[in-house]
C-alpha cells in the first residue's frame, strides 16, 4: 500500500495555510480596514512648505505691506520779512489708506534734525553737502506717547528747521539745495494707543514695526 504524500497535514499547501492562520492570530492589527494603505498627502500643507511659508503663519503675514512708501516728505521755506536766517518747514503726509504712527526720533520731524545729520545742505555749484556739526543725543527709551505721532489717512505733521543755530555764511545758503534724508526708526500701521509695550521696547525685533529710508524733495533756499 502506498502512502499519499499530499495528505491534509503534510502537504505544502496545508503548511502555508497553517502559518498564515497563526501569523494573523498574533498580529490582529493587520486585519484592520485600511491596513497597508498609502497615507493621504496633505496637498495644501506640502504646497505651502514648497513655497517657503510656515504652516503656522497667518495668511498674508509674510507679505505684509510696509506703510513707509506711503509717507511723503516735503519741504517749504517760510517767508518772513527778513530773508536771513532761513526757516524751512518739513511736512510728512500719510498717503496710505490707513492710520500710521511715527516715532519722531531721527525722523524728518525731529526738532533736532539739523544737528542729527539728516539735513543735507549743498551750496550752489558745490560737489556735495556741507559738513555741518552734529550732536549725539541721549534718548529716553522706551519712547513715551509724546515721541509718537499718529496720522490718519491724508493727515500731516510738521516741524521747522531753523538755520540760525548753525554758524553758516549767508553766501553758502543763497541758492543752496536742501534735502532731508535718513531712516525711519519705527513706523506702525495703527494708532499709538494700540502699540504694544514689546513693540515700543524693541521696534527692530518686532514684526509690527517697520523701518526704512526716507528722503524729501529738494528745496532751493532763497536768502
């Protein structure tokens, strides 16, 4: 009598079935629906990361519009009965569609502008501006409300530059070109009452405060 080698317990097929049954018994997680499925890709998040935008960033935060290009600086000479010493009025106009607040330190309307080196006076025919004496000021910090000026849309603030506190030859000022040029230390897109203390303490390190260059139009002095 011959013995069948493909009996139920001895055949290779039976061995495989037995192995699979034991494996599934000890690994029930494989029986869950969706096991082995490819995770769904978050297309929105991956797209943002490819563009360099942090997932935690507020929409539009990385493209915040600076208010500084909307600040216009202009000069006019004050007409008086005496032509000397000349007095120039500096006007900052907010051309933005929203309110802004300016830190007056080292700004076009700083009353010490002539001593800060931001007023450039170039005599007629000269190759460059005069070297005017400068003074280094110790500023109160953080700035208080009196150092902040809020401008509504279309609003203006002014200051006067008086040349009588500088020793200058009247001949140097006649026909001289005057420009106010420097850098805003801080400009906020809000009224001053809404500026947080942290932004006042460190405007350079706060995203709510903007810094940038300013330059007025050119004024020819009449002396």
